[in-house]
C-alpha cells in the first residue's frame, strides 16, 4: 500500500477529526475525478485508486464498519505504454556531462555521481539497490557486488551483480575519495558506499552530508546531468530497460534475464525484453536470414 497516495487523499478530505467510517464512496469517486482533472498520468491514477481500495479493504477485513463495498471504488484500466529505453549514445552523452575534474582538481561529488550512473548502466540494478550498497558488499577485485534484491518474494533474496573494467576504475576512484572523507567527517552509516558530501537544506535535501544517498537523489542526479547534456530527462529505470533489452538481443533466455535483473517471477522480465520498432525488424530479418 502506498501511503503517499493515501496521505494525498486525507489532505483532500482536510477534516482531521473525521471518523474514517463516515467516508463515503461518493467522496472517493470525487477525489479520483479531481486527480484526473489535475492531469495525473494514467499509471499514477491507477496507483492512487488502488491505494484507496486496499485501504478500505483492510478496514473491512478488520471488521471496521464502512458504508460501502471497497470493490466499488473505480480503478482505471491500465493502458499499455511503450517503455522508455535509454540508448548507448544517451549513456555516453550523460557521462560526458559529468565533469569529475575541474580547474582546481578533482570534483568529488561528480566522481561519486559518475560511479553511480556507470553502475546502474552496467548492472541494470534499481535505484534503491545501488543506494543501499555497503562496502562489505562490493568486491573490486572481482568487479562484482552482492545486493539484496529489492522486490524479491522468492527464496533467494540476494543476487550478484557485475560491471565492466571502466566502471570498476571509476568505482575505485570513488572509494579512494570516500576514504579521504572518512578521515575528516562522520558518517551516519559508516559502511555506506555512497553518501552525501555537501550540506543541504529543505524538503528536497536528498544528499544530506554524511547520510546514505536517498533513492530520490539517484533520480535527481540523472535529471541534472540530462539537462546538462541537452537530453530529454533520462531516468535510471530506462537504463534497466536497456540492460534487459541488451541481454535479450544477445540471445539470453528469460531465466537468465530474470536472475540477473532480480525478478521474483520469470514473467516480470517480459516488459524489459520486448522488442519494438527497428529492434524487432532487425531480429525478424536476422532470424529469417534476410
């Protein structure tokens, strides 16, 4: 259940003294209509409706009296959209926008940011999986790390990820910078691989000094460097799609892809491996010998 969407609904209701049992189906429908009117995309509207439905289903199971059937809360039908898939050219341009050397020498936060981007590109890992890395997890000698699979509901909650020599060099560069910071600042989580190195303030302070990088900061740095590179905003998940698509084009089967991407079910890998447009045409002609 996504509590952010529920908190949006409660803010809409505004009456903090309101008993939850008195909320009506009409008020739920009115809220969802407003969400649509405000221009939220289809997938966000689905999440908000499902959060609302699951909340009232939970109340119903707890024998809390509500005045309507939760199944009557209208959940929009999911509309298929082609996934956003980054390209290797966009990756190169994104990296070129990260200047980790300046007139005064090393730009430390850029050394870190570049390592994060390169890791996500090479491994197809999720934001949270990279942000949660500890020093005990990584092995620079083997160019690999053991991570806790973020969404695993299976018997194997961990998986190993691997990266290229170039990425290993960049990660090693950051580890050296990290050691210098440890000598002069205290970390909230001493084992964290990636942490904030500049003081900040405000609600969007995703990179607070000495604290492990927040998941939102990983998305924020992709946005920042996309703007610098004059690219449409590239999100980290588009590199996850690139990773899965590349494995599929190299003839990896779905069991291999599912394992490398950390999916609990093989079926979850399908959206990441579907071919569209030119990729599909090239696959067809190659298989047909044309």
